[in-house]
């Protein structure tokens, strides 16, 4: 939305695409893809910001908790700038 500027939109998209790529490589069963919306959700405040929605109405709390370790691994890989183990 043009009245909701986001100076970091390119940084945020690049960051989310990097996360998506790592998820597809290492945990393809854990991600559903990126949902783009015209709202900001405070993503305009910092570069590489993202809104993570874990689970849905069809998931149990245990399933969501179990997904956090793979997400942490993916996030670590992206922040380190490497897709190598370790």
C-alpha cells in the first residue's frame, strides 16, 4: 500500500527468500512458502525483519514447538551466510 511505506521492503524480501531457499533445501516438509500482503506489521522498522507465523488451526502446540528447532537451524544458516553444516 503506497500510504504504508516500507524503506526495507527489498531487504525484507531478500531475507525471507533466503530463508525459504534454506527451508526448501533442508526441511521441505516444514514450510508453506511466503505470503505477501500489503500491510507492514512493523516490518518497516528494521532491515531483514519478518513476521513468522508458526502453525495453524490444524496444528497442535507440540507440532509448532517441534518446528522451532528446524526454523532455528534455517535462521542460523542464513544469518551465518552459509548453507554448510556447523
